[in-house]
C-alpha cells in the first residue's frame, strides 16, 4: 500500500505538467500509428488472405479464377484501406405514464366469545365494544410519468485500415481521424467487422453494413473542457444518496 501511494505521488507532477501544457499550448494530435496498436482486437485471425493458385495461360489475357481483366481494387488484405461512409439519422420518442391506486379496509369484532366478552369489557378501557374490536383502513396512490425525445444526426466519411482477417474471410477494420482547429481537436474513430461482399466497387462501405460497429465522435480542448462537468462535482452527483 505504501509503495502504491509513493508511486501516485511520484506520477502526480507528470500528470499536472501534462494538464498545464495542454491548457497553455492546446491539445496535441495523437501520433500516427497502426490502428491495431490503438485498439487491439483479441479475436482469432489469419494474417492475410492468400489468393488461390493460378495457372498461366499462354497467349491469353484471361487468368484462371479471375473475375475481370483488371485486378480487384477493393480492400482484401491486411493493411488495405477502404472508405467508411457514416450517415446516422436516428430519432426516438416515447411517452409513458402509469397510475395506480388501492384502498383497503378491515373491521373485526367478537360479539360472542364463550361469554368472555363481558370480562374483556372490565379489562379494556371504557366504551369497549366487542363487536368492533379491530378496525383498519389503508389507502395507497402512485403516479409516474416519463418521456424520451432523442435525435442524432451524423454525416461523416473516414478511411479505415484492414487490421485482420477472420477465418471465414470477414475483415476487421479500424480507423481514426483527428482534426485540430485552434485549440480544439475533434476525433472520429470507427471499428468493426465487414464482409468483402459488402464493399462496393468504389472501395466504400456504409456504417450499417459493419457488424459490431464502434463509432465514436468527440473532442478535447478548451471548449470540451468548459462543457464538461468538473470531476469533483461529477463524483458528488454520482455517489450522493440524495
């Protein structure tokens, strides 16, 4: 425990320096790197999809197994690039209302109980009536209402890299795009699994054709920092029981 505290104390100046540097000079762009290093995929993959052996044909432009006279320019190997078209226009609206009420009443008496009802009158307080010994009343009312009105619209295009090929031929793609404007960085990230058949002849694919799609669009910088809830306030709101 003591070593952990010492490590935190030793690293705190570095974190503070990074925060101060970003506040003064603005956010820095992430280094360009292979997408698999940025978001590792743990699924089993093959390194490359090898083409089937082709027999040479003398004095012929047609190759055995070829679909056209020219090579297929669509992405099909690890490291190839394809374009992802993101066009999200979703909206949801729901209205729910519930109401319930319950009323209950109970009256219990013992007008005759082996003749002991008169003896009970001597023990109980005055004006005791054995015919109405117990009487209860209860009422419960509950009303609730909720509504959701959500609308999202994103229209972006990003280039992604094929980072792996699954045994069935489907490809895993990942791509990150960063744009810096003054002191604000907007970052777009996309990842998922696509089928080679869904890639168009222009080497593009829609986001609706990506399985296990992970699309993130956000930013960091002065504007994002001002709009974000302070960490202390966020912790108080998260763990406050009131």
